[in-house]
């Protein structure tokens, strides 16, 4: 029985210790799944941010290309401006020279007068044809001077327009370049911010992956522990089964011994009854023989006496030797302590009836074990006795365990309706250590008497 209790306690201890490990192993699966979801979300966010970064990079490249184009145009405009400035400088020198010629001509005109020159040219001519030639020459000079002035004015105006146009374009390019630089800087700042966000996501992902790795390691450890506990449970269950089989064999052996003792007692009673019947028959025969002897004649007394002696010797049966009734003292279990598992029905009954055996096995085995220890076991209920329920037998409103049976303590017996009131314990009651009271039929049950 000690082995049985130890096996049960070991199974209970392992089962209780296994519960957190199993729950923890299942919890790890959920946590790892949550980490996988978080990693997936972070990867998606990083992908979205990278798409935005790539878009901004493309925009920066486009803006940078425009800036470079504008810079190239500006360089070309600067070169053109330099050329224009050179031309402008050359034109200015020529204009200055022309201005000097024009001023001189104007002075000559004011001092000498244009008409005098024409007159001098005509008077000094050698012939009419020379006069015409000189007049034409003077007219050509005047026209040339006039054309020169117009060309000079036109050149100055064209140069001024080109310079203004060039300056406008340069200013526009500079403004555009400044705007593009601003856009480029804004995009670069935004790209930097997105890079920071991406880096943060990457850091979170790395942390989540590290957490996931730790959880997987812890999960493997939990599974290993779970496998170890399961193995111990299986070994304990195997040991418990072996112990139960051993106890069942012992109970069967005790039951057989009880049945043999009952059979021997019945046989002894039968032999005693038979011997008593034979003794009664012999007494009747002897009385009949005595009456016959008294009615005989005196002459034949000697012969009759001999005959009587002969008859008596032949018919009288000797008394049978009494068969001793098997006797044996009860085994005293009062000081043996309670070695049953706390919370079981056997523990409760042993607690309230200390005279019960310490190693009588499971509830259904108590009847045979008690008989083997010399206790009276029958079907008569009495207060203070122990009632035994077989495997699966009805206990009022419920049935005993199909493997272990059940035992209870008889508080009282009501003969009018043949019922017993019992107190009991067990794991299925609100109070496993008892008392739990019930009243049920006393018929068909086995009782152990103190």
C-alpha cells in the first residue's frame, strides 16, 4: 500500500509540475506568432519607406539634373556675356572714335560752315565735270557720315538690348537655380528623415528577431522539460499500474482465503449438524432396546442379557469427535497510523475508525482484507461498522469508481425502512477529507464489524 501511495503522490506531483510547462510551451507559440506578425509589419513599413526614399532619390536626381542643366546654360550665358562684353567694348571704342570724327565735323561745320565748303569745292573746280565730281563726293561724305551715325546708334541699341536680355536670363537662371537648390535641400531633408524612420524600423525588427530567437530557445527548453515530465508521468503511471496489479493479486488472494475460510466454517457446521443427527438416532435405538429387555421372561434373562449385551454392542454409535471452529484474533491496527492518501475515501474511514487496517488496499478490497485479518464481514448493517461498495456499485445518487470501489463509515441504521446513514470522504466531494453525509438503502452491501 505504501508503494501505491507513493506512486499516486508521484503522479500527482509530476502532473501538477507539468501544467505550467505545458501552458508555457503553448504560450511560447503564441508569443512567437506575435513576433512574426510584428516583424512582417515592420518589413512592410520598411518597404513602404524604402519606396518613398527611392521616389525622393529619383526626384533629387531629376532636380540635380535640372540644376546641372541650368548651371551649364549659365556657364554658356557667362561665356556669351563675355563675348558680348568684348564686342560692346570694341563697339564703344569705335563709337568713341566716330564720336570724335563727328565732333570734329561738327566743329568744322560750325567754324567753316557747310555751305562754304560746298562753294569752295565748286569754285576750285577745274571744269564742269570736276564740279559735278566734287559735289557728288561731298554728298557721298555727308551720306556716309549719316549712315555711320545710324549704324552706331543701331549697334549701341542692339548691344544694350542683348546685355539686358543676357542679364535677364542670368537672373532667371539664378532664381531657378536657387529654387531648385531649395527643393533639393527639402527633398534631401525628407530623405534623411525617412532614412531615420527606416533605421528605426530596422532596429525594431532586429529587436523583434532577437526576442523571437530567445522565445524559440525558451520554447525548446520548455518542450524538453515537457518531454521529461511526460516521461516521468509515463513511468509513474506504469509503476502505479504495476502496484495496482500487485494489490489486485493480493486482494484476490485475500478474497480466496476468505472464501476458503467461509467454506471450511460451513463444512464444519454441516459436519456438526450431521454428528448431532447421528447421536440423536443412536439414543432412540438404545431406548427401544431397553424396553424390549424389560418385557422378556426371567428364564431367558441370562440369554437375553447376553443378547442385550450383543445388541448394545452392535447398534450403539460412538459420539463423533467435535471439529474445532476456526478461531483467530483480530489484527489490531489502532496504532498503525493512517497511511492512505489524504482526500481519499479510505483515508477518511481510517481516520474515523482507527481499528480499520492500514494496508487493506482500495475500497473494493477492504472486505476480503478485513476477513483475512480476522474481522467479521457480512451483509448485516450496524452503527459503527464500515460499509464496502464494489467496483461501480451504487452509492445512493452516484456509483463507486469502476476500478477502486468505495468505503464509508456507518453512522446509524434504520431498520424500519432498511436504510443506513453514512459519512464519507473522497476527491469528488466538496470536502474531500469529509465528513460528507448521505442516507441510502442498506441492502446488497458488505459490512465490516469492529
